[in-house]
């Protein structure tokens, strides 16, 4: 067995693996998707019935629509209690998003 060939193959493999790892790390940094954490919090404040009565596919879709500004009122959610709606309004009014803006409902 020629150990020189084995060492060369291992070194080449490690160099290629290191280069691919570096490319993946740079790509993950530049192509990452920034999410708005307010969506998860609003979703946790909603009743969680996922009934679809609001016209969205469940509470997570409704929460995303609220935070993105597609829905301007909490009225479409028929099953949320008034105290839940007030908690959501208060949270969105006090918590700025990634762009620094707050939401008034």
C-alpha cells in the first residue's frame, strides 16, 4: 500500500470539505430569512382553536396577517375573548418589529 497516495487523498478530501463548509457558512449568513418574533407571540395569545372562521388557515395564519398588516382589526377572530384581544393590542402597541415600528389595532 502506498501511504503517500492515501495521505494525498485525505488531504484533498479535507480541503474540499473545508471549502464546502466555508461556502455553506457564507451562504447561510447572506441568504438567511429574518423572521418577526411577534408572529409567534401573537399566535400564543390567540385561542388556538385553528377554526379558520377568520378566513385564514388557522391561528398562525391569522397572527402572521396581523403582524404583516394584512388585517387591521382583531374582529375576524370570533372565538377570542375580549381580554385576549386586549393583550394582543397591548403587546403589538408596545413591541417594535425588526424595522422599529409598532402596530396599532
